[in-house]
């Protein structure tokens, strides 16, 4: 089967979104916690988290075009504070439900029965039920003109995780954490093998 660019351009919108999104493969699911200056808490599911570097420690996140109101992007612009939360597979339905378009004054935490949690001086809420919680500080937002998406670049300020998930070499074990493919399919990974650092 061959699907060319012309066929893609003529495809139904939702079919095309599912095709291209799922073609990119299985990715880590992140719940992004934010809060507006008015105090409205927001929680949204993303599967576009990108490792941008370790020195300094940076993650990127793609926010879709602003054709609709994007509370996560707006809150990050406004406060420069957000959290990245990784949850166990048992929370798949709750995580997925955060993708619904709730009004700005409605908290997804309340709607999906997850618990906001605050640590130290971080303005944005964490997800109490998350296995791994990361405090982020906005560094830069790049508008990608080709499709009007935004690349949100943030620095990792603090990481909260169970001690048993961190190996001696720095590897974080993702066991039972939620993964996704496409717009609505969820997975968990199965360990294959961990290899030594490759040298010529």
C-alpha cells in the first residue's frame, strides 16, 4: 500500500490526524499541570514531550495551533510555571478525559478525580497520583510558522520520583507508566534489554 502526498491532502481531517499521529509511534504520556494567575487549575494530556538536552536539562513540548483556546499554553505564557506528571497505566481513562475541552474556569483535576498537589515554591500544581513529577520553568516559546504550532521549551527545576525507579547509572525505570499512540490508544512498555554504552 502506498499513500502519497496528494492522498494525504485529500484525506478526511480526523483520519489524517490519527494516521500521522500514530505513525510517529508510541510515546510517553505526560499530564501537564498549570494554573492561571486567576487561580484556575488546568490539567492536559500531551504525548509530544521531547528531550532537548541534559546540560542544561531541557524538555520541549509541542502545543497545537491556537485555532481553539489553549489554556495550558496561555497559563505557561502567563506564569512561566508548569509541571510534567507521569502516571501508572491504571489511570488511562482519567488521563484521556483531560483532553476534553473544558471551560477555563472548570478544573480538569475535579472533573477526572485527580488530586492537585503543591511542593515548595512551585506555582503550578502537580498530580498527587503521579509516579514521577517534574517541576518546569518556561525558557522559550518558538512559533513554528510551517503549521502554527508552538514549541514550549522549559528547564527542569526539580524531579520527584520513587527511589526504586532510579538506577545507579541515572536511568529512570518507566515500568507500568502510561504510553500512547495516535489520538486515543494507550499502551505500556515491555522491557527488551539495556545495552552498554556503544564505542567504535
